[in-house]
C-alpha cells in the first residue's frame, strides 16, 4: 500500500522559510512519507522541530490506509502536544484492498482513540480509479461519512477529478457538521457552493502554482472562519520550491501567499487559521 503513496521521497527538501509572526497549524500532513521511519523516530522529531522553528507548532497527521492510520495514532500519542491524527482509507486504497470490511473495522476501532479528531482522508478520486472501481470507492466514501457523524468528528475529503459526485454524495448521505475539503482543487463556482453549504476549504501549496489562477480566485471569497491551510507534505511544495520535498514548515510560505491574495494581515490570518483548526479538530494539548 505504501508504494502507491511513498513516491519521490528522495527529492531535496525545500529550504526553511522565514518564520511566521505568530503560531499556526498545518491541517494536513503525511510525516511518515517524509521520513519513511517509525512514528517515534528522531527524523519525525526533526520535521516537527523544523516546523516549530518557523512558527508552525501544530500538525494534523492524516491517514490513508489501515496500517498507516495506526502510524498516525502512534505519532499523535508520542508527540502529544503537537500532533493530532485523522484515520481513513484513501479513495485510491478502498477499491483495491483485499478485504474492505476488515480494513473498515480497523479504521472504526482507531477512530475511538482520543487523539483521533477526524475521519480522513476519504472521498473520491477519478484520476487514478477506473470507472469499473468507482462504485466501491463511493461505497467507502459513504461509510466514512457515516463514521464521522457517528463519532462526531470532522470529515476530511480528498476530491480529485470528481467534484460533482463528491458534492452529490454529501447531499445524498448528509454531510457531517464539520466537513473539510482537503487541498481544495475546485474553481470559484465550486467554492461558492461549498461556502453556502458550510463546508471548510483547506488550501495547499497548489495555491501558489502559476497554473492555478482558479484557486487564487476561490481563496479570495472564502469567509475566514471556513478556511484552513495545509501542506499535504511531502507533496505539492509551494513556489518557489515546487518539485522539492515538502514539509510542514512550508505552511509559512503558503500562509504568506494566502495573505497576499486575500489582502489580509499576515499575523491576523495565521492566528485565524490556527483558531479554525482548533475549533474543527479540538485542542492539541494532552
């Protein structure tokens, strides 16, 4: 399973940015892919400390498989002033795992852990999933939605080339109170729909890419209380380091870009983004 995610980790790490003036949160990271180590390793500690050095002092570590979701929980236990966990089967995992129900059972058990604060990343991904496997992917998405509602935890959605169906499933099943579009990839019109429905939009380094004017249009209209920031590290390092290995420290570059697009005060925006994360995921304190 890890081979489908753990790609290009030998890339050079993006250099540390200038620190933010106030602390904030990386709402979506995959530190096990950055480090390829155990959750209590010195390499994970280095990632966390580098992030703290630029005032990114809290990280949501997000699951994509049964095995890796257990890694997330262990990391949240070890780094229990800094890291919270989300657990789920990624939409690219769900159609191909050997025993979907068995993996669901593992996710449901992990979801009971007090440092698991979200169900994700789940959703739909039509970029890599052929049409004949999409029904199973949709079934898994619906199962995760119900788990989020049953556990009263945030839902973290992965949506790639599947905007219409993701929105339709949320209407059909009923979205949880706290619904987050991770690495938002829609356009201005989709952003307006999400805002109207009360969903939270999380923007990643893609916001800075030259070929992403639609994201810059979208980020301008999202009410600040429905906004998050994330790295999705190790992927999607922001400009000017696109193609490098991304880490949670790069939140500082993304928040600066977001502040420019929104014509917002940097410190006020960073504070609001951190407050939003704590409201959606709860306190990071043990």
